[in-house]
């Protein structure tokens, strides 16, 4: 039977761990802060796992992947869940490393906010730049978690993530900053402002890693946004919005 390890039990790692337990997998969690059945503090316990999900903060991921080089056997599959993929592809590992990124989350953080159905209907990006060994196993587990896999390159992933994840988070925070010194605006604010600024509540460590490590792509995304806003205010608003609404309606989002 496949034995799976989850290193780091925050929102993402905790949700993976809880869902795999629900699916009756032999799964262990590694955490310095969490306690509970199947959860340990000793990373060496991962040595006999067939598959390991590295769910640490981005700024700790490379250090963790390096440490696993002295723990994991060559036939083990290891993946990370960072929202950037280029930086983790810095070198080939002695184990089967397949960088990945689940497009799932909430504005909350921590094991206490994790839940088994987090990945239901979500997309999960894979960037197998070091080969396809272990890819079938990883895809199978991801699909059992409820997600649909997408395969691309690290460069294309990081550019796309800036457009649909990193830049929107920054804009949500900037939008709130625009209104925070206007008491009447905050008093009048309703569902539109609430929904537009939800991402402003995101994990600040994660957000800082995104902005620091993907700054060039985010800057390009902001310039594209600025250009798009210009197009909407140049007198062609009705027709352009009709096109936007049609394309937006055709997109498939998770519930």
C-alpha cells in the first residue's frame, strides 16, 4: 500500500493530511507545532514513504528539499505545493521530484482552518521538468484529493499565477488601502467591496514570499491591468464589457 507523508500542516498540508486519512491511506504528518494521531515532529519518519508532499512556507521550501536528500530513497516521489515553481527547479534531486501547485486555498491559514474538501473541483498544476517518473502516482493521488491536474512549464506557471493569483491579492490590499481613510466609504461598504477585498486577509508570510519572489511577473501583470483599465475608459466600454461578460460566463470555476 502507498505510504504518504505530509511535511507541514498548515491550510494546504492539513487539508491533504485530513483527506488522505479520510481515504484510509497510510499517511503521516510532520509538524513542529501540531499534535495528534499520525502527526510527528521527526522528519526522518518520512524515509519509508512512497510519496511526500512538502507543504512548508515558500521561504523554507528549498531548505526542506535539501534536507530530504539525506532522508528519502531514490525511488520516492516528492512534490512541493508552492505557488511559484521556477525557484524550486534550481537543481535535480536524488529522489523523484515533481514540482506542483494546488490552486486552492482560503483567506485563512493554519491546521485549524484546514478541511478535507479543500481541493474538490480545484486545479492542481504540475511542472515535471525532471522527468515523468512518479507522475502517474502523483496524479492519481491528486485526483483522489478531488483536484484536476494541469501540466505546464515553471516559467508559464509563474507568469500565469501572477495574473490570476498574485497580482489580484496585491490589488485587493491596495483597494482596501484606498478606502481605509474614508470612514463613510467603510460604513457604506457592502458585498461588492467585501468580495473584492477578501484576498486582503490572506496569509501575510505567503503573500510576502509571492511579492518578493515573483516581482517581475507581478509588475508585468500590473502594467497589463493598467492598460486594460485604460481600454475600458476610452469610450468603448459597453462593447468591451459585453465581450468580457461572455468570456467570463464561459469559464469553469470550482464551487
